[in-house]
């Protein structure tokens, strides 16, 4: 895609998707290894964890007070499994983000790309992403606490006997929840890219992400909502067929459907990470913030302990140069 910097701001969502999908072709081996080592385990865990928690939940629901000792054991098992699942989920999510964003930036700066160089850079990138994720988690916690408080006030204040009023109030809460949730998710994704590609992280990266999202919120909302909706559909089908399918689909049918859905989620997650990387460049261009490719090249080399003499400052004349 040969575009001048001023043209990048006019890229449509289909253009962003096409550019994102074309990126792995520039280094197929690297992206294949990243997918197998990081994105596949992440996608598999997202779907497969319900296969392990569903039997425990079924046991708890069938005889919650039958045997207190057994119930405590099952609750301990469930909470322990969920704890390690969340640790695994967050770790591989951050690792996948670090690997993809670093690799895409290396390609854009004509920096040599390999799976080993990406893995070598991850430790420093991971620390920055983790700090940024911590601030986003705090923001999400505060938001959810306010939402719960608002919902409690709604239950107390609204006449629940009035079905129409209750429905309208619930829809308002739902729309507000979805809107703010999607916006915070977009803020997090863009802040993650900023944490890797710029010398800021944490609260500073969130502030930078907020500035980049100005007047690009609609595009970000469509991209993030589309990603979340696709993931929800995949999860819903997996739960219906694989987890709760029972004898209706047979063992081999459930395995086939489960394997197919994991593969689809792997592709969706990879494309999602590529899109957030490309969207960062689009936002930078929209706000007329030139991208110094030589400085970015040196910044990426810093993760590997490299020293590269400063070259002439050039803007991003070609997105795929």
C-alpha cells in the first residue's frame, strides 16, 4: 500500500483490514512461530477452560449442601483453576501483543525480523505492557464498581412492577455499559501499542492513547466491537456444541467443531493484534504526527541491547516501505 502520510488518515476500515492481513506474508515463518507458540495456547485456553469448569459447576449446582467437605473441595478446585487460568490468560495475552507489535514495527522500519529476536525483546516489552495493563485494570475496576452501584440504585429507585420502565432503564444501562466497555478496551489496545513503540508506558501511555483516539473513536468502536462480537459468537457456539452438546453431536463431532473453532479464534486473535498495530499508525497520521522511522528503529533495537547510529529523520512515506 503506497500512500503518502497525509493519505493514511483517510484509510477506511476495509483498508486497515486488508493491510493487516497482508503483513504476515512479509515474514511468514516468524508469524507462524508466534502463532503456534503464543496465540494458539491463548486461543485454546479461552475456549477450553469451560470444559474443565463446567463439570465442577454442575456438581455444585446438583448438590450444594449434600456434603460440606466435598462442596468446599469443589469450590477450592474451581477457584484455584480460575486463578491459574486468569494468570495464564493475561500472561499470554501480553506476550502475544508484545510479539506482534514488535514484529510489525520491525517490518515497517526494515529491521531484520526473526522469531528469536522477537522473543529476545519480549522481557523488556512485557514489563512496560504489564504496567500499562495494571493502570487499565484499575480503570476497569473503578468503572465496574460505579456500574454496579448505579445498577443497585436503579433496582432501589425504579418501580420494578412497571415492565416498560424497567426495560427502558435496563437498556440504557446496557448501552452505557457496552459503550464505555468498548471504549476502554480500545484505549487499552492502543495504549499497548504505544507502550511498545514509544518511550512511555503506564498512565502516560493511556494519556497518549486517549489523544490518538480523538476523532477516531467511531472507527475504533467498530473495530473493537466487531472483534468482541466475533469472539462472543465463537464462544457461544463452542459452549452450545462442545461443552453442552452431550450426545447430540457425538464425540467426534464435538472434537471436530471444537478444533475448527479454536482455529478460527487463532486467526481472529492474530488479525486483531495486527489491526491494533496498523490502527496506531493510522491515528498517528490522522493527527499529523510524523513517524521517525530511524528513531523507531533505534527504539526497537534498545530492547535487544543494540546500538544503531541515528540516521536522518524520515517520516512514514510508505506504510509498507
